[in-house]
């Protein structure tokens, strides 16, 4: 079965617009400051390891890819 690539590209474009609007408006300021994200700031060293934030991104992207795979 051949599916059209057009609707998928439109869906990705809409998702990028929504993500951009959230970032621009400050709706994602909490991202990167979740409990479990490691932040070490010393005089000359700044280390940031966003463990929980990246787990959240992974879960959301997995759900989105699975939903797209079921409908397209």
C-alpha cells in the first residue's frame, strides 16, 4: 500500500510551528529544570546533564512516532 507523504510533512510542519510558538512565548521555561536534571555550577565549570528532560523527550517522541505509524 502506497501512502502519500504530503499529510505527514504538513503534520510535522504544524508540530514545528506549535513547538516554536511555545518556545517563543515562554511556555517551555520549565523544561530543563525538572527534578532529576543535574546542574553543577562552580567558579570556572558549568556542567548540565538533563537526564529527566531527555527521558521525557524520548517518551513523547516514542508516542508521537507510534501514533503516526498507526494512522499513516
